[in-house]
């Protein structure tokens, strides 16, 4: 049975140490969709998604067993993406007005967990003042000829750590490899702006390791989290 978690639990070091060392459980649930709960969960290493069953909608902070993490010196750029880097038909931007990207992600993924109260929380987090170094933003590739977003993702920073949440890319043939291009351009942006670590989340997808990610255990990740989460960039 998944255990309930609240903000008070996230502020209790004994509870957090138990969670970090609990090798049998990774998901917790809450009905707290507040900005402060979301930010505190992120600060302590949880990646939160949503879940719905029997008309009950909850937020699921996950303390993953393993993480795909990119150190920027390991960023790998494929030949196809290198070719696209010299193309002038697109533009790349970091956007703090995330609503359009969230809408596109929700449309792209049939069973998207970015919806309803969870989606509203992400919108509420835009420019939300806090003392934990949290900031949410999207990274987007636009086709200059149409001014349409053809690849994008949503994620957030905590200190000098960036965490990816979800994204999408156009499946039109002319945009082949634009999803990978968006990741590479984001990686370059993060490196150039002082980030130390890119948390790519679950280590189950090949593209993350093609990009240069390293597999970290939960305990290894938490050590890195605590090292970089309070850095000011």
C-alpha cells in the first residue's frame, strides 16, 4: 500500500532518512497540490507526477530507486544532431510562460499525467517566490517559417540541478531528430548557465544514455542533490 506524505513529513529529517534508505518503496501519495509542497518535495529529491483512479486524483512524489543523470562533460552529440545545429530554420528558447508547452505535452501523450490539478500547480509555480532555488521553465524549438513549437519539454531547477519532467516532439518527417536536438540545445544552455547536474529521471529509456547519462543509485543521487541544490546560479 502506498503511504501518504505531507509537507510536515518533508520537513522531518528522520522521516526523510527513512525514505532515502527504504529500498522497498519509491512512490508516496498526497492530496496537497500546493506550490510549497511541490517545491519542498523537489528540493528533497522527489519527482512528482499525478495519478487518477476511481475519480480520485492525487499527486505521487516518487523517490526513485535509480536515476539517469547527465554530467555535462559527458554530453554526446550524434552526427545527425551536429548537422542540425548548423541549420538556421529553427530557433531555441527558454520560456517561463509555460502554458502552451503544457498544452502541447498533454495533447501529445494520450495518458498524460500533466493535467487537471497537477497541471494547474505547474502553472501556479511560474515565477513563484521561494527560498529553495526552485524555478520552472520550458525549453522549446520553434520552426521560424511557422513560428510553431515543434519540440519542447517542461522541467525545473533546484539550485544548480535541472530536472526533466515531460516533453514532446513533432512526428512530421521534416522534423526528424528535433527531439534529440532540443535535448542537446537544452544541455548546452544548462552548461553555459552554471548548472552542475541534469536529472533525467527514470533510467529505462535508451535515448538518455545515448545523450551521455550515467546511472546513479538513489543514495548516490541524494549525495549529488545535497551537494548542488543550494548553489546559487
